[in-house]
C-alpha cells in the first residue's frame, strides 16, 4: 500500500496505539453472564416490577435521583420520554421548547403526540439550552421544556428553572448523557418535574436498550406507569382512583423493560463509578493540555461542575485553525496521524423532516410546510451553527491510567497538525484512494 506523506512529511503516524481506542461496551463479567443464564429459566418477561426490574429501579434511584420518590424502567430512553410527555399531558395545540442541537429523541415523542416543537439555540459553554432564547420562546402555549445535559455538561438549571417557574411550565430533564452529573452540587434529574435517562448500549449506564423515568410527583408517576405498564404494575402502583381505572389497558402502549436488559443494566450500574472516575481523570488530563497544542480549544468545565460520566468529548478547533482549514481536511489530517476522530453525527433538529409538520405518519412525504433556509438557520441558531459545523468527536477514554499513553500520543499529533496548518502544509481536499484502509471512527463516539 502506498501512503501519502503525512503532515509532518514523515510516513509514520504519531499515534501508534492500535484501534479501537475506546473499546465499548465493556465486556460482561461472569456474574452478569450467570445471572442472564439463570433468568432464562426463571422468567422470560416480568409483568410488574419484580426481580431484576425492581432491583434496577431501586439501585438507579439511590445512585442518581435519590430525591425523587419514583423510578420507572422502560424498554428505551425514547419510550421513557414518550411516557414523560404523556404524563405531562402534552398533545395537540401544545408547544414544547427544546434545544436545537441534540439527539432527536429528546423531543420527537412530543411531535408524535401532536405537539409543535419550538427550538432554542444552545449555549457555547454548556452546549445545552440557551436560557435567553428560552425566555424569548416561552409563551401561553408552552406546555413543557425539555433540557438535555449535553455530553454530560449540566445546563444552567438556575436560570432555566427560574424562567420555567415564572411561567408555570413543567421541565423534563433528559439526562441520557449525564448519569452522575451535577449542577452546583445537585444531581441532574432533580430539578425538573420529571427526568429521563437512556440506558441504550452507548450510554454510560447501559442495558442494551432501556430507559428510566424519575419523578417525585405521584400523578406524573401514575400517568407514566399507564403510558407503558398496563396490568400488574398499574393495578398495584397507580394511586389516583380516576387513573387506576385504566389499569387493564393503560393508555395504549406497552413500553416495559425485559428482565435481561435489566440485568445488564444492574451490572453496568455497579461498574459505573469506576468508569466515571476513569473518564474524569482521562478527559480532564487531555482537556487541560489541549490549549498547549494550539489546535483545539479546551472545553470550559468550571470547578463547580461535575461532568458525571462525561459522555462525549467534542471540542472546537481554535479560531485560527477554523479560519485556515475546513473541518473535513482537519479530520483527514488527524486521521492520517492515527487519531480516532470524526465530525459528530448529529445535526440541528430543525433540519429533520419530522419537525416540519404535525402527526407525520398521517401525511408521509408531505413537505408543504415551508422549511427554513440555510441563512435563516444560521442566523436563528448562531451557536448551534458554529458547533454543528466545527466540533470534532474524540474518544471518551475511560481506562485510567492505562490510557495516559495514548492520550499523550494524541496531544503530540494535535501539536504536529497545528504546526503543519500554521506553516501552510495543508493537503488539498481530494478524497484519498486508500481511504478505506485509514483508521475509522470508533463505534461509540461517532454518536
Ligand atoms: C440516547 C438518547 C435518547 C434516546 O434513548 P434510547 O434509549 O436510544 O431510546 C434520548 N435523548 C438523548 C439525549 C440521548 O442521548
């Protein structure tokens, strides 16, 4: 295989550690495999919240949302979010305010229920919702606000709760990136009326597929149970008489978790603190040294913040690098140095057809709603636009101190590429013939 010269003019990539640099998910322990095998002959599906389901709910509540009385497991984070919107009685004629740059499932269930989503720009520091934009959008039709603690960084919950409370609007905290994160000492998921955590395979606590809804409000809990747990659990746990009447059918969906996923979730929860500690150590080490490389701006993580499992690491190239090279070129230069890097996969939600009209399944392919132009998107969401077009996705290293070696290789690669860019040694943006043989983005951090 012939290789083109690297940025340094040498043929040797700076990062020599073999890929993947962030092996995920961690392997199952013998205990986990034993419990899964045992469950096979015990019970294939659990109707109430017995066995591993109640165990997961209780452990999860104790570790992440101790101030919320109710913890309810679902078969996915998306299902738990659907239940949250149903529990808040979101529907036709309502508006929900959501951050424009995040994972669609934070708000797509609200669209499915017939609500209109209004998008707010993000804040550059937290990457979560910009409270000023929220203040502009909130109004008499606003039924709920969904906050995402993006990449593990808590949104500004003081300002957001202040705005929401003044208008009497319920807040949903989507904590799918933020297991274990805190805002000014208070765990995320304890601020709003209801919190949701995804336990999907990439997440820091993973069940394969799964989600947990937390609330301190009995009526919200009743409705969330009816949204997806009919019969046994509804019969036993739904408190209000008028809601209890629905126990046989619920509200029309079945969204409960399987015991096998619960077992995987319990075991990953038990390993969580070690994982989060490793991520904190590894990513703080890398972040603290980014500025010296001249290539990437460090993320601004105040001391008072606790990043929990630090789910994503998505820095921006420095201003001078941004003005000299396209992101695609920068990604290629870094990949040539052996860095596992790519553009983050998510794009602004205003670009998705799901959010262009209501009840989309009734009018598939109906594009009659006017879509915003590129200029309108860039001027309405300037921060999200900057991040969407410039951020890089790097591995979220978690094996500490083992990963210190590869992080040092990354830092040297960053410095080398910065130097090449500064001295004008920038490859032209032609796709390379041997592209397929280059290191590819890892499975988990391209999310
Ligand atoms: C993963 C994720 C979800 C959806 O969770 P699933 O378990 O994949 O359904 C929702 N919101 C955010 C922010 C996520 O990262």
